[in-house]
C-alpha cells in the first residue's frame, strides 16, 4: 500500500475515469453513505452525470424517475430502505440522504439491483456448491452481470456520460474465485477507464472488536481521515482506500472521536 494522503480529493482519484465505483466495506456503517455524499458532489463538479446504486431494485425505475423529475414520492424510496436495508443505526436514513443528495447535485439516479424475489429464484437455481464447482453462476455473480450491463449501456449511450456507482466492495471486485467482480466484467465489454474507491473505518464502535471489523489500521490512524492508492485484496483496476475516522460510544452513550 502507498503512503497516506490527508487531502481526500475524489476528483484527483477519479482522473479521467468513465466509471468510479464507491465500495463500502460493510453495509452497517452510516458514515460511508455520508462520505459518498461528499464524493458525488465533487464528482458532479468534475463532470460525472449518473449515480447508480445497489440498494434500489430496477423494478423501482418508475418511482425513482418520478422522484427525480418532480421531487415527489421520496417516501416510497425511503420505505424501501427502511424495510430492506436496516443494517445498523441510521443506515436506512443515510441511504435516503444519499439518494436525495444525488438528485440535488443533478446526477441521474439509476437503480441497479434485482428484486428480492428474483434473487430468491436464482438462489434456488444455483447452489453455492455448484457455483464454486463452475456448474452455474450464483446470484451474486448474476447480479454483477446485470449491474455491469446497465452501467455499460449508460456509458456507451453518450461520450459525455460518466457514472458514479455505490455498492458493497465485494461487488466492485472479486469476492471469491467463482464470483467475478464488476472490475473485470466491465473491461470485457470494452470499458477500461474505471476506478474503485473502497471506504474503510468509520465504525460506530461499542467495543474495540467492533472497530477492528471496519479497519485494520494501527491505533494512531484510527482517528485520521485520509486516502491512499491501492487495495489489499485482488483488484483489476486502479484502486484507492478512503479511511473515515472511527467513532466510539463512551459509558454515557455519547459519541467520541
């Protein structure tokens, strides 16, 4: 890994990329959503046009378009987050704030994912054992295929289109040897100017063990906000990690840095 840089600048990280994938290292940390809000504001100013998000299914395309066009109907989107993405304190609300920020910034919002029913059907058709044996593609990989096709269609629609995509890190890059990441899938379709930014740290820590789940940094770095080039796992594209300062809760229930 390269040395840390305290000037967290998403325009610098993006360079001339047509796609920047923002990957959260876990879904439980509300802070990653707020960091993504900062990122999309900077990337909109740098010329990005679309915001694609894992946490909304393509079946909600019309509801998303209505909200985008009128500013009305957001409660339907927030209800979906409340019902399906309650992974931790403030998490559903933070996903909603991210969607609002994308609209306010002027980015076109794109719902990437399948429905829960579609995923259940795919789970039944391909077991993890068969997927690992190469007999079939599992749900995770088919989701990646679908997202890649959607993103590629946007990019190829116009030379001006540039996409910011928000997802779990193990969709952006390979999760397992039989689960190909978007980083390689998209290059197979001729899109090579892609950047991956991985969010780490930022945990709301009830114990020291909880902190270690979000970041393996040494103690002096846990309270630092920085980025550096590189990714400690397999990645087929230029990658960065952004470390968000970790918060703790003291014995009185108060947040502390």
